[in-house]
C-alpha cells in the first residue's frame, strides 16, 4: 500500500466534500472544484476526514491509491487557502504588467506577449519584474506558471529570462579570452 495513500485527508471547518461514486465535489470559501477520480479506489468519509483505500489488490488500484489521495488533498487545500506560484523576470528592459485580467510580458522580443488567463486564475505584478500566479486548482496554476516561464526560459550564461522565484540557474563559463 502507498504510504501517502494511507494518511487520511483532514477537512477544515469551512470546507464541504461530496462524494458521489467517483465524482468528488469540494466547496470552500475560495470556490468549488469538481473532479472525476480514476477507477480503482474508494473513498470513505468519517467525521472530518476522508480515507482513501484501493478497491482491489490489483496493480492499477495500488498505483492510483496515492495519486487519488494527493488529488483530493490538493482540492481541499485549494478551496480553503489557494495556491500561488511566483516568477521573476531577469534582464534589462524585460518587464510585465497586467492589463485588465491579461498579463503582458515584454521579454526582449520585437513585440510584447499577451497571456489570457483561464477561469479561476489571477495574475499580479509587483515591481514590474515579479509575477504572481494564483488560483484554487494546483494543476492549472502550475501549468500557467510554466506557460509564462516558457516565453523566455533562463539562459545559462547571464541568467536572463523568466524563472521561478527560488529556482537555481546552473551557470556556464563564457569563452576564455586569448592571453
């Protein structure tokens, strides 16, 4: 059995979880999330906890045990607290700004790149170079942050580009000059 899957998911006071077969709906102060879980697991609600168990001894059930527990845990955390990803823009003249709901990034191209957020995602820009992506669905927040980073990934020589806040860029030495 999965060690992650064994731990129960605790439900905060303001969050309600409805289990209808493999459809799970989680409602909280930040919003509502719905997800169809894969086959092979069963959910059991006791007091303020949900216990995830594999439905059979087969391999596919054991594989999905920890996955489903983590997906459920992320849904509960998302509707109660939310998720954020922070990005930094490094480079002279590179900056970002929010126009309406859209994010406009100037990253050294001939034209600015405009990103339209999906439902439930908000962008925030601090000091023109720090972008904060926030929302209740961890998967969508991570995908949007990756999409912004892919506009100009950091390069290894000077570190210019868009990187995650705590990301370490492995630097290369430049050309060695003649002596």
